[in-house]
């Protein structure tokens, strides 16, 4: 999902939602109308309206239900949703970042997708198992279902690889580092890799992904934080070494606050590789780089894996769709069924350069081209959900910002040790639990 503002409003909602979820209207008074809050997936709010309007008109044609559409920027979406959980003045249907699933689930403001409700939209087997893993806390009934899928991949410059005598993309982390070193020539302004080192969301994603490879977890099975483990420390050190020890990243990597900024280093030829989600394809095209000039491969995985390590090279990224309680539930479920139908999954995910989240759409030929299939295979087989805990938003903020701080210290000339990382993770955990 896009970079977003994550606030403490979730905590307020958890305390205030009891008894309030049934208030308000938002379309529930008219069985032939629903209100839909869509997240900003395109290059602009207007582009989203242009993409979605024909689809909503098709739904109206099929169902007789009119859809009032509002596209909301990511910077506002979570606040709007959490305010709606307490006031009841929300829509019938809403898109959510899938990492918010457990937090919003805990408010009690959304329709639960138990087996009977899932049957109304095609059943549990309709969806990819990995995408379903990011719809709520384990052991609890989900309150959202997948809508758009995303995953990480490694983009590489074919000519730069050929010039360095590299014949194939790296499959292991050791190969990745070795190739990045071969591709790095500071005197020529060439580097192996570009990162978005000032983005706390990118930093926490890689801390999580590499942590899974190292055998680490940020929360135990009871949902208690376990940040400063040796495995998590090793993973962050592995990430920081790209900038510090190995020095294979572009100088701009420490300042890039978004992936599109890092993409500029890649498309300009300053960086030979970049790690990005599916939507990076659009950013590369916007910068004028032709598809024939680059290749895509899965992110490298440690080989051999450390004890307890998992073959994970992406988190389960994407967008879910949910329905507020006590609204036009029947209309909302018909709409969700429509948006997750095979025909619509093919159309809408193709338009957004996203990945289908249903089993039947995933087999459509449109998603079997070599590049898209790599991302889809990663989503289906080697991705893991971010922690499905109620304070996931705070986890991302505290750990991601902590890694950003360590990167800033690297820029200042400090050599980052395991003890520095341990102290940073301990402080992040204390902030999460209110202990510091």
C-alpha cells in the first residue's frame, strides 16, 4: 500500500466504539444506494474516479444499486475511517490498507465475514490463502476481504548487468551483495542499488522481510512485542550493511523518502537495482525507461537459511475491502462480491497494475506475462502477513522510524553495531508499550 499517515486514532476508536457502530446513515436508509470510500490507487484522485466510474456503472447495471463514490487520499483515509467507527457517520463500503486489518477489526464497527457471510460473496476458497492472511487477527473472524494485491520484487538494469559480466539476477543474499559490489563504481557515479532509506514504511518492510528470513518475529503468539531479538537485530544489520559496510547504495538512498524517488536513481542509470513493489513498474514507465531495458526477479533469500528462517521475500501487501455494520449490508455485500468477481478482478487490477487476489482471476492469461507472474508467484508462495495485531500501525512507525534514525547516524559517520540496533529496537518497543 502507499505511504500513509498512521495515527493514535485507532486507540481512541477502540475505547469509544462500543454501542456506536450502529449510528448514522451513509446509504443504509436506501436499499438501492450505497456509499463507497475508495483509496487513492492511481496517480491522482481524478484518475481513480475515471477508472472506477465505469466499473461502478456496470455494478449498477447488474444490480440496480447506485454507488456514491468518494476517493480519499492515503494521508486522510485512516483518520476518516476511525472517526466513522466512533460517529457512525461512515460509508457502506470502504477500502483499507491490509496492514490495518486487525486494528480496525478490534473496533467492532465492521461486518464480520464468517462462513455464512463469505458464502454470500463466493466463499473462502475464492481468495488466495496468503491474501486472506492479512484480513484480521489470527483466530478471530475477519472483518475485511482482499481486493488488490501487491508484492515485492527486484528490478535490475539489463545493460548494467551485462557490462559487469553478470548473467542472471541474484537468487541468494550473498549473490546479491556480491553483484551489488561489482556494479558499484563511485568514480563513475554508478552504484549497485538505490533504497528509500528515509521512508519508515520501506525500512520496516525490509526489517520484517529479512527478519522472517533470519527466523525472527516482532510479536509472539500472544501478541506481545519481541522486538530486540538476535534474529531481528541480524536482519536490520544485514539491511544497514548495504549502506555502511558494503557501500553499494546511491548517495541519495539515505535521503529518498519514497520509492518513486529511489526509482529516479534506477531509471537514470545511477543504480543498477532497486527493490520495489508491483506498482514500481508504473513509476519506472513514468520516468521513460522501456520495459526491455530492465528485468524483474524475486527478492533474494538467504541460502542457507538460518535456524528457524523462512523463505519469505515480501510481506503480503495490498488493499482490503470492508463493510460498516448497520448500513446497507445487503447492498454492500453484493458490491464486494462484484469487486471480487473474476471479471472485475481482471479488469480493475489490470488498470491499476496490481495483482488479483482471487484464485480464478490469478489464472487469467493477462497475469501470466513473465513480469506479472513473478510478482503473483511471490504473493502466492513466499509472502507473509505483517503482524496482525491491534497496534500494528504503531509497530510500523516505531520500528521503521528507528531504522531511519540508524541510517541517519550512518550518514553522520557512525559505525552501527549490534548493540546500537538492540538499543533502538528496545526503545521502539518501549514506545509501543508506553514504557518510554
